[in-house]
C-alpha cells in the first residue's frame, strides 16, 4: 500500500512539474533555433550578448483561452495535491479520494482543451505573416500534450484509491 501511495504522489508531482514547465517556459512554437514563441512572449536570441530578447505576444482571443486554460490546469492540479495531503490525514478509513480525483481530472481536461486550441488555431495565435511550415511545435507544447494522459490517469487512480490504515 505504501508503494502505491508513493507512486501516485510521484506521478502527481511529476505531472505538476511538467505543467509548470509547459506553462511558463518559452518554447511552444519554434521558428528557428534563435527565434521562439510561447504563451507569453516572442523571443529572439542575440548572438552578440548571448541573451534572449523577448517581447510580449500579440493578444488574441485564442491565445488568451490557451493561457487561461493552462493556468487553470496548474491551479486544479495544485489544489488536487493539497487536498490529497489534507484528505490523507482527515478521511475516515475506507473513504475514497473523490474530490482529489475530480480536481486532477479537471486539470487534465483543461490541459487537453488548451492543447487542442493551440493545435487547431495556431495561425490565429501566432499571428505572423511568415510561413508557418518553416516552424515547428516546441518542447513545451509536447510536454503539455504528455501531461494530458498523466493527469487523467492519476485522476482515475485517486478516484479508485481507498484510504487504509
């Protein structure tokens, strides 16, 4: 039982860390190795100073939807972890972690919605006049997609987990 509990906690923390990275790092769309776009900034690497120069992205309704959904996903997953820790000490023996599982599942669904919106509306989100076939999805976008099954699986595991002594 202790191994199962520890595995679920590690799964939750790994997926939460991946969500933080996917939301805050700057690589959702890569134009070239020196030019990238994320949910918050368009960045260009300056070879002379070896620094990234970033400017705020142009706002669109689709971009704001993706930003809001990714932040909601992080919030739901964080709340889920805190509630799990609280329920671990307050639930009666034999009780199931329903609220924790629902919060984690909502985190998965909001992450899924954000990834779908970015996938299908990247033209409106990026808003560049450049040819987008010369760009590619970055590692943060891929991390966000990888979080979807991890969040949903951990949500299901929480719903089936019973508290034992």
